[in-house]
């Protein structure tokens, strides 16, 4: 694993770190305070573990590769920023919801929705990101691309996706500057995530999970992944609840495409996590 980070989180609902954690481990506390993190094997971690062994903690190890190491990893989680000028309320005009879960009107599930019309964009050129997430249209996962990002993906021959023009708000015609990236290739089986420790929120109709705690980060099996540059998954395999479905489709991108996006200085890629701070989210594969 590349430059592993170890992080700890509290598992019990409604509990918070004792004051000694914020006073002694302020540097290691994540931005929103939900985890305490260390470089794996550091003395500080050992001291922390000894001092707080009475707390019920979940310990995870996660890779934290540098930009130079990007091509050494097969797949990353694709994570992009929202761009100003793309609205969250486009879902009803862009999606076909006829086969989608309505969450009994209690939660915004939409599992099974399909993108059938182009997204409208009105972002000023100066604000446009090369790759941007579209808020509110979820599922399925879609991104907007600049012409530059579209050209890069075409020149790489990126697979597992399709790229179509978005709709330009000012002309009402298909855009020549903004494109949408659809990740079309699913993995053939969901990744393993150990035990479900706690479900925080789930869809009352289809059972898809909106939030919960899993024992481990997802681990994919190599022969259950596609060979394409882009692919997505929408479930976890667990040891105590079988397969659990997710409301979101989570896209992955190959190391070679990620490296090219970063090396060309494409804007819009978002840090994978703030808790702990991880810039590039490695998909673990066995
Ligand atoms: Zn549902």
C-alpha cells in the first residue's frame, strides 16, 4: 500500500472524543473532527492507541499516494467538485424516473433512474471546471467535462464511458464546449466491506443504504472488475447482511487516466476525503 495512513473513528452513536484528544492530538484530528489519523507505524499512533484503548474505536488503514505515484495504482475513486451554474434541481428534467424507487416519498432514493436528456449548463466560461460533478442527479453518477477534458479522454481512448454534449442554456442547442461523461460499465460483483456495524439511514422501500458504518473499506476482487478505464459499483458485499445496495453509483477511474488528468492540470478533481485528508482515493484490489 502506498504511504498508508491509519485513522481512528468512534463507533458509538452520540459519543465524542474526550478533551485530551483535542488537547494532545490537535494536529492529528481531521478538519471536522470525526477521525484521528497518523502515518502508519508512527510512535504517536502507538501512544494514542495505548492512552485511549478504553474507547470503542474503529481503525482503518488507507493508502495516500502522491501525484508521482498515481500510475502505480490500478483504480481510484473518481471525485469531482460541484461547479457554480449547474443546478441541483435538474433531476426531473434530465432523468427518467419511471423505473426508479420513490423511497415511499420519505427519502430521496431514485435507485433505478436513467439519464435520458442532456444536462443544462449556464456556467460562465471563466468558472467552468474541466471535470465537475452534477449536484442532485444521483443516481446515476454523471460528470460535466470541458472540451479540453473531453479531448484528453478521447486521445487516451478511455473506455467504460460515453461522452455526449450538454445543453447550452443561452442557445438551447447542444453545447460545443461542455460535455457529459456517463460511466456506463458496472463491476461484475460488489466489493467486500466486512461486517455492517450500523445502518444510520436506509430507504424504507428498496432497502438501499443512505448512510452507515462498515467494518472495512471496500476491497475489490481483480477478476470481478472490468478492464475498462471507468466503471462503477452500487452495492457492498458484507459478511453479516449479505449484499447491501447503495443509493449512489460510485465511479472508479483507472490509474492511467487519473495520472493524465492530474498531469495535464485538469481542474475540478476533489480531494477524496477530508476525514482523514486523502487526495487520491485508491480502490483496494486483491
Ligand atoms: Zn429506494
